[in-house]
């Protein structure tokens, strides 16, 4: 039996250890924190994107240049950078909350 199948069978029989208790809940980041985190993600991505795209897109119409830049920057920010920054913020908030106890 494969490891995954063994794990599933063990879980069905209740042989696996119970998962650790979840960390203490932290309030979700405020709108202001999310705005700052989003800016911290977007600004460097746009700056780097403009530097990299500049030599290649010099003769392009500005709308096409903006289209290509945002087609790369927005997915990177939404799916990669912002979630990691928010995760770091939540981890920092949990550490601060643990110190206060």
C-alpha cells in the first residue's frame, strides 16, 4: 500500500495523532494595514517591471506598455507577494500578542 493510502487508512481508523491546537486567533488586518501591504507589494514590482520592460517596449504605445506591465504585476502581487506579506504581518502580530500575555 502506498504511503498516502496508508495515511488515509490510518486516519480512517483514528491511528494518527491529533493535530496541534490552532494558534490563538488574531484579528484580521485592518483596511489600512492591507493598503500599506498592497502598496509594499505593488511599488517594487512596478518599479522593477518598468526597468525590465523599458528597453524592450520603448517603441510601444503607452497603453500597450501598461497592459503588459499590469498583466504581469497584478497576478504576482495578488497570488504571491501580498499573501506572503500578510502572512508575515499575522505572524508578527501573533508574536506581539504572545509577548503581552
